[in-house]
C-alpha cells in the first residue's frame, strides 16, 4: 500500500528480527554420508570433490537423515530454552536453486524441531532484555556460485562448487524484538559463543559457518498521531558483525528516506531482499521477497518424520557442556578480570584446558594464579609457535606445577615463562625441569648481594635517581640483577635488596 507522506515524522522506532544460519560441523552431510565441508577434517577440499549421487540428485538416490545433526540442533534448542518437538517433519521448499541440483531444498516448515524459546542479553547499565526465539529448524545448505576465477580474475559466467550443497544448516529465527543494531550484534556474538561452546560449529565467520540475515523496518509516528510501518527489508548472508551492524544502520536511514519519497508502507508483497556492499557501506536491492506460499511447501515423501521422546532429550541435555554465560559468572566470582574473561571465552578449547589446570592446581582458589600463567606465558608461547595453547604439548598438571612453584617463590616471573616453554617440549615434572635449567630461585643472600652491588655499580645514573626518589628508574637495576641470575632471581627479592643496598626506604 502507499500513502502521501505527511509533512513531518515526529518519532521513529527501529524493528529488527534476525535469521541466523549455522553450518553444523558433523562429519557427513544432512541427508547423505558424503563428507561435510563444515567439518575441520574436510576444510579446503578441492571444488566439487565432496559429492555423491544424493548431492547430485541422480535418479534413484534417496535421502537419509543425519542423526548427529538432529542432536546438535536439539542442544542449541535446549540452550535457547526452546520446546523440543515430539514430532517434526521434513518439507520440500521449491525455489530455483542453481547451486542445489535437485531444484528444491529439504527444510522444515510448519513442524520445526525447536520452537518458542528465548535468550536474554544484558544491555548497558545492567538492564536485561529477553529476545524471543520463534523457531530453530534444520535444513540443507546450497552450494556456492562465484563469478571470479581463482586469484580474483573476472569470469564471464558462473562457477559452481557443490561441496557445500547438503551441509546441515540450523536456521534460528528470532522475534522482531531488537530495537538497535547494537542489540542485534550483541545477540549474534553471544549466539556464536553458545554454538561454539556446544561444539556444534567451528563458527568461523569468514568461512560462512554462521550467516546473519536481519529483517529490518521502521515504525514511524507522524505529526497527525498515526503510525505507519515501512516495508521489511531482509539483508542476506552477512558474515561479519561489522557488516551486520552497518547494514542495519544503513537501512534505518534508507527506509525513512524511501518512505518520504514514495509513501510505500508494509503490506502483502512489499517485502524485499537486499545485499550488503562492504565497500560502499550500503545495501542494494536484489529481488522482491516471496511469501511462504510462493515456495509451495509440501511434506517430503522420501523422509520419515523425526520422533523425539523425553529420554532422548534427557540424554542430549546430559551431554551439553557448560554455556558461556555460566562460565563467565563462575570466572568472575573467582576474580578473573574482564580482559582475561574475553580471552578465555573466545576459545572453547582454552576454557577446557584452563578448567582442567585449575582443578589440578587445587580448585577454584587457584583460578587467578592459573589465569596469570595460562593467559600470559601460555598465550605468548602459543602465539610464537602458531598453535592453540591447548595443543602446545604442555599438560594441565604441568601448568599447575608451575603455578605451585611460582606461588612458593621457587621460580621468578621470568622463570615462569622459560619453564613454560621447556614443559611444552617435555613430559618431565616442572620441579625437575626448573632444577636442571637453573631456574630455581637462589636463596643465597650473599650471592644476591654480590649481583645487586654489581648492578648498582653498572647503573650509576639509575642508582642516583632511585636515591633521589625517582622509583621508575629501579627497573633497569632489577633487570641487571635478574640477568646475572639467569632467571634464578625473583624480581621482588631483587627490588628489596636494591633498596636495602641503596639505603632507600629503610
């Protein structure tokens, strides 16, 4: 419908619902045993190499449901407080898919696996907002079309890669409960964390493991007191939080301007799909959006319905790992700071390694001490070696041993770093490693005095500055003492001896 726009808009309200497509990392595809490109073992497979008769829709081939994909979907549904349907079914969604050989998509229409859930986000200031989950249903992904040759050279045609065709795809649909782009991005980030911690997806955005499609429109209050809503735009296939935020913010401006120009309001047949131009930072029209009846859904005759009993749900619930929100609360209660929290919660495997180390170090009381070692020395060595910290070779028990040595003052801060590196390449006990490497802190006061006096003599200006009260200068002298000790000198002990020998603070 259209209307002649009045002279003024006195108030505007953003309305956003979100569709999220999550590629599940099962070993095989949704309806066949062909390898799944979303599983890390098959990453980087040559184009069109993960195919079989079912993917290619060859005559006589029949689909068979992937049980693992159903169970992964149930996990996500439970994490989002959804009802798990006792019976759900498969439907054919008819649409022209040039990258899906059979010409239709197997999906779920009126009987989805998961429905009527919610997820709570915490807004600035501590206000809590509940986002409704309409449904989370399973379907299969399409293949990929590209219009460039490898290396980016233009190609006068379309290149089809069917490796992704048939990948299990969980589509999560929210209520239109968002009122800002920031709320949408926060929800999307937290949903990604949930899915990654449950182990259902690698969650690598650049590889399309998660794709976001916001449905955006505005409620405009006019100067005559009436309200009009702009047509909904669905922005397709956003695979970064930056694009998600930018697309919503652009639509907020574009839709108001468009309504002022043409007066078109929300109504049947008015919905459109748009793409996102990451360079121009604007959305572009792709096509007018079909309504549900245009897809001609009907039950797939080749697949039986999915029947889920309470016992199956209980087994899935028992397999679920601790969710990010619960981990955050536990770590915060133990004294882990915000910076360390972000580092931990960004890596599910690191969290598991961290928890195992805390347990080996004596439980929750050791949390902050473990965090200092794991997130400083551990992160440094992981970065230098280019591998995940959990795969460095060091065990949680060894890290706990390093923490105990440091707490007892048996090794210095510099020694912690060196000992961590040694333990990555050895299964030896940290105490023995530290002893053989000369990293145990020297308790010989006479020797420490000698090193301190030599360091003071070699740093005359710094020594004079410290005597004058410029304590920042002491770092140079401490470094000289520690260097002489080869890692066997504790920085605090060195500082105390320097002040004593300089006659400062005594």
